[in-house]
């Protein structure tokens, strides 16, 4: 019950901050604007095709939003001095941190669901129906975005917990996200690189649907979809474990 109460408190904090709703308005405006532009420039586009093709465009601001949220969730408590009020309550530090993480995961799923619905509705209103693209294709495209978004949100949370500096945590998280692809390419020649989570954030490879961009073949013959998911889970659990330990040991002045 205490855990759920903490999550409710975090959601209430998000509700009070109107800028979070402004982000939703921004996503909706971006979706409609992209729809109007693509209607004039890309003839023959169907509603579901539009929604699927728009997902990578929408995911950039969503990823940035989640990185900012992750970097702020603990660091901002230290900056504003509210961490003392948080820690005098009965729940342990680990429970507090995990409740913030659970709230962030809920926010991520909520934002992805909203953007998916907005793109589908916009596509069906502005474009013709039919074609090879289906609603299932759109849903899978958005689901495949979860591992990457979740990973960088968790990484930002860990960094923000360790340094308790929002600008530094935010900058470092964004830099790591930008160079992630380059790091994957550099270490690709080593056999152990198949266990690096950066090589398992894009699960589209396992999907044989050509509209999703997958090949239906695993990047590593001995690691299937469930193996890639397991690697993601292990890294996320490790990041959370380290964050909990750092938060537990951190001195509050």
C-alpha cells in the first residue's frame, strides 16, 4: 500500500506541473502538422502507413522527455531540498527510488499510448484507408521503441541519483544516447559485444514484417528474441540495483 501511495504522490506531482501537459499538446501538434505536410508531399499514403512512419519522428522528443524526467526525478529532490521531507517517512530509500522508477515507466507507456492513438486517428482522418499496413503493424512499431526509451530513462535515473546535478545528469545521458550507435559499431568486432545491451535495444531485427524494417533473422545466431529481452532486463535490474545502493549510501545535508 505504501508503494502505491508513493506512486500516487509522484503522479500528483506530475499533474501539478502543467509543462507535462504542454508536452502532450506538442506531440499532438507535431502529429497533425506532420500529417498535413505528408498529405501534400506523399501521395498514396494510407492512415496506418502514416502512423507507422511517424513513430521514429515522435520518438525523438519522447526519448528526450524521458531522459529529462529520469535525470530530474532524484536530482531535483536534492536541489530543492525536498529530499529531507521524503526521507523522514517510513518507506525505505529503495522503496522511494523504485516508486519513482515505476512512475516513470507508467509515464513512458502513457506517452507512447497517447502518441500511438494520436498518429492513428490523425492518419485515418487525413489519409485513405486500406493498404498493406495494419493496426497491428503500428502497434508493433511503437512496442519496439520501448527497450531503447526504457534503457536511457533508467540510465538517466542512475546518473541523476549518483551526481544529484540535473544539468550534468541530463547532459551526460544525452551524450551517451547520441554516441550509443557509434559505441556499438566500434565494439562489433569483438565476440563479447553480443552481450552489450546497446546491441539489443533495437528488436525490429526479429520481425519479418518488411514494413517494420526487420529481416526476421537474429543479429546473433545464438541469441533469439527472448535472449535479447533477457539481456535488457539484466541491465535494467543492474542499473536499478546500483541506483538503489548509491541512493542508500548518499549523504543528505
